[in-house]
C-alpha cells in the first residue's frame, strides 16, 4: 500500500511538472496607448483611441496569445483644436469612416505567434473593424511589463472607402491614403 501511495505521488508530481499553465496578464487600459496617423495628399492627421480591455497570454515567459477590444467612440484627433477638431472627430465617427454608433468596438485577436529572438515576436492576428475581419501581421516587442508594436492597416478592407483613390476617380488633392498607421504601447 505504501508503494502504491509513493507511485501515485510521484505520478502526480510528474504530471504537475509536465503541465505548464498559461498565465494571462490583463492590460492596464489607463496606462496603455493607441496612437494613429492618417495621411492624405495635402498632409496628415494624428490622434488616439482607447482600449476598452485586453490581455496577453504567456507560457514559460513566452508570448502565446492576446486579445483586445478597442473603444471606438474614444477616437479623437490630437493635432486639431476647436471647430476643426469637432468636425474631424464627427466625420471619423460617422458611417463614412468608423461608424462608431453602430460599431462601438473593434477587436484584435492573436492567431499565430512566432518568436524572433530578443523578446520580439511576429504575430498574425484577426483585426475586426465595422464587423469586417481581416488578418494583420506585425512584430511586437515584450520587455518586462510593457509590449509595443507599430503596423499599418488598409482601411478599405474594412469598408472605409471615403476619399480613397482606389474607389473614386478625380479626387486630386482631396485623396486620403488607404493605409493608416497604428503605434501601440501596452502596460500590464
């Protein structure tokens, strides 16, 4: 009987050692930032949008997953003030662009993660904006309790066609480029 208990205990210890549980780290949305830049023929606009929630998943201190919800009504320009700020923000939140009344959140869900070394990972994720989901690929760097990334998003893949020369002719200097840039700094 004593040998049976010893074998059972050894088996339990072996299983515990073999099973490495994932650790989910919740993102601190009050300390995390998403900055955007949208460019047009005659210049550019920049701004921010807030995270509603997010988490990164680690196994043996290696990034293995992540998911995020973006609070789209917080979308705002940071390079304008007064009347022009109100006009641009109103247009960005309108159906021509992000339709934040109808689509108050966007999501990003990591699908594959490949380590590149030096705490850098290549991630392919599903990005959903305006109920349209497309893959995006980017590198993310994890250092301590911070993760950073920057990548481009083709807005036309999410049915945001306003001012796009890909869909409208004769726009001239009113053309807005299809890609916008995101720079993300996550604290967890």
